[in-house]
């Protein structure tokens, strides 16, 4: 844009209290091109401060003084147009004294700026009156207050909070240099992270699309509706038969919303026992009867278990217990079950006792979407999931519920004896207002992005690889005579029973952590799980997201075996008790050696979403 046609007095100011101390005279500007002048604190003081045409300036790190004075200015500029003036405090004061100045706010490279235009014909001589100078002082003070907030609002994290920034950088390093084998973890892609860290976090939107408590939700509605559509598509569901709520903050909240919606406090639910691989949110009592989760505090829960010999769910016992207990909700799905779920058998049992069949597919939802394991949707009434495990989306929960006409048998047995499913309204109401407040719109947008990817052939290939990798890992461990629960896996995880090696899950987990391998201790049915879990759970989604293939998982199996050897030696020398055991880990050379190898190995693989 050519500004040379205009004739005006312009000062382009940012943080007018910071000005150049240079007293070098500035050349008159012949034309009206806006000029910028960098504050001398950012320049060599010997430089002339003559103005130059308006341009976008590169962001620089502020110096300490500026940080202290509350400016985040990478550039502090003042500009004059058509006016020859000394740069410095006086100049700014003079401008401020002109009560008739017009201000225009805008930003350059994210830095709030203020454009002041002096009214034509007015001169600084009008500022001589006391009342006007008081007003000017007030304006100045207001401007200072405004600019302080603006400066803080746009500071990058490294400036705004160096402490948190530094810790976050260390966490990045940890993620990149380690082997992540926690079965419930994954690495999201950059687009998901962008949505999570976005302006969508600013909006309140209690309610459902089209029926919000606050106004201004037209775009939030669009995002949530798109997310719901993609959720149904990702799981190949007919929108006449299934509905979905994408607002739960987590899967624990999603499960609790289902109970709140469909049954009354004190009613009975039945899920897989936690030591058998179930989840706390399906109801759990400790061996001494302590009710641990909301599911067991507010509802009556009775667990079913796996067969201690085979590790598979003991369906005969489950059926017998369910017929006696008559739960209103029967739950399938778990946290550490390495095999397929026999949904048809669950359905039969649920129908026999008139229960709603809920599947919590948190761990396997990615595999379900990619059709690399059996789908619960063919048999269940309600399906919940986390969105951040194998699905590889942002952290949160989701509920799918059946809509429309019930099969005849179910309308005669399930509570309410309705022909139609009536879950939609009840579940939506349970999520909000019963249990939650405003949805996390940044999460919902991020979930929509992840679900778009889930529906692609690339995602299907990714999930197939997750499963192949789990099988490669299982085979590598089995070749070394390790004992795996059920003898292998049908999904993304293996359960390694360490008891025959004389190891505790807790000690082994600690050694792995010191070698930069993260996995988690896990109860093995029949051990005294709560006190000393006898095994570990190992999952493949996260490292598959970093590009690891079968051969890489064989290498990881070698690291795991080496860590087991170290645990054996330290336990033998120092004992199993954690206090004594930990002493044996200090300055352990074998651990240092494995850790170095693990770091070198892991660093070869790209990290989705960020670089270090
Ligand atoms: C089967 C199952 N359900 C629910 C949850 C809880 O998920 P969230 O952490 O989102 O509450 C988990 C988490 O590990 C899980 O494995």
C-alpha cells in the first residue's frame, strides 16, 4: 500500500512508556508513509533512529527489564508520519497530552499495538491547560492499565511461565527418549494438539447443540454436531439406530452418566472384577469391603471373574451369578483383558436377567473402529469409551446409545417394558445437568479431528499394525518361556505373569521406569493384587504411533527381558521389600547401560505432534 498520498500526523505506538532515549534528530518525512522506529533498547545505541517504512518485525525475546516492566514486546515501536520530532519520553508525553488524539488498536505478529492519529490542525500548545493535562494523565494511566493486560495476554508460555515451560520441555524429552508401553496411552497428532490448545476453551456451552444455556454458540454447535456425525461414521453406525454424546470429560464420567440415566441409586450392576482385568468405574470393593469408586458407593455392584486356570472369562459362573443377582446393568469390557469379548454370550445372559448390556470399550475402541476386533455394537444397548487410548484422540469420554425400536424380547424384559429405546434423553440429561457442567469444546473439536482420521484407510492400517506388534511382542516373550495370561493376545496388549520368575509387578515396573521404559504393574487373577500385583500389562498403541513395527517390538522384548534379569538380581541381593529393593537400584550399572540403549533406540523414532 502506498501511503504517500496522505498528509497526516500519525504516531504508531506500542507501550508508549517505553521509548528511545536517543536524541539524534530524525529526518523529516517527505511523504506520508507510516514509519516504525525500534526502541533503542533493542538496538545498538550508536544506530541512528531514523524512521523506516511500516514493516512487520521479527519477534525477539524480550530482555529482563522489559519482562519486569510487564511488556512482552518483541518489538517496541513508535512511528511518526509527517512530523519531525525528537524521540524520547517528551515526545510520548506530548502525544499523550493531546486529548483529542484518535486511537486505533490492532496487533502485529500478535503484539497489541496502538495507532494514534492527531487531529488535523491541532497542535501540542492546546495541552497547556491544567484540566486537560489532568485528563491526559488519566488517559495515560488507563492506557498503561490496558497495555499491561494486553502484554500479559499475548506472552508465549516460555515468557509467561518459565517454570512450567521448563518442566513441559523435560516431559517432551521423557516422551521422546523413552519406550512407552502403557497400554492405555498414545501419542496424538499435531492437529489434535492444535485444537486442544485453542481459543475454543474460552466458550461456555452447557446443553446440547441448538439448546444451549448461553448464546454465541453457533460455531460450537457446528463443531459438536460434526463431531457426533463423525463418531457414528467412525464406528459404522446408522444414525436412526444409534445416538452419541461426546461431552463426557472422561470414561469414568461416561460410565457414571449411564448408571445415573438408566438406574436408581442402590440398583445393581455387574462388571468384570478389577483384579480380573475390569475397571474401577464398573464397581469395586477392596478385599476388606471398602467401596472404592462411585459405581460401588452409589450402586450395588457384584463382580464376575476370569477362570484362574485359563485367564478367560468364566461365563458359566457369570451366568449363574447374574441369574441370582439380577443386575439392572451388565457390563462387558475391561482394562487388561487380552482376548476377544464374547458379546453374543453376554447378550444372552443380559436378556435372561432383564439387564441393559453396556460395553465399556475404552481399551479397544480403536480396534473396533478399524474392524480388527469384534464389534460390541451388534449386541449391546449402550457403548462407552475413552477417546485417548487406542482411538488416539484427546483425553475424554464418549457414550453411544441405541435409539428407535427395541427387539421384541428386550421390550418385554428390560426395565420399563418400552417398545422404544428411551436412552437418548436420559443419557444426555445425566451428562448435563446431572453430572457435568460446560462441555470442553477444545476437546470436542480435537475429538472430531481424531475421528476424521479414524475413518481413513491409514488408520485401519495403523490399528492392524498395533495388533501385529502385540502379537510379535507376545511371541518374542513366549519364545523366552515367559508366562502370558491366556497364552497370548487378540488385541493391543499382553499380560505378563511374573510370578513364576519370583518377581513382583511393582519391583519390575520400577526397574523398567529407571531404564526409561514405562509400563504398569497389574494384578494377575489369584494373586493378592491390591497389595502386590504379580504381573505387568504391556501395550503397543503408543510405540506403533511412533512408527515401530514387529522387529522393533522384538528389540523391545529384549529390553524387557534384560530388565527382568536385573530385577531378579537386585531382588536376590537386597530382598523384595520395596525399601530394600530400591537401595539396590541406586547407581546400578546394568540399569544405566539398558537406559542408554533404550534412549538411543527410542530417539530413532519420530514423535507425532512435536519435535524436540
Ligand atoms: C475400561 C476402562 N474404562 C474406563 C476407564 C477410565 O477412563 P478415564 O480415565 O477417561 O476416566 C479406563 C481407564 O483406564 C478403562 O480402562
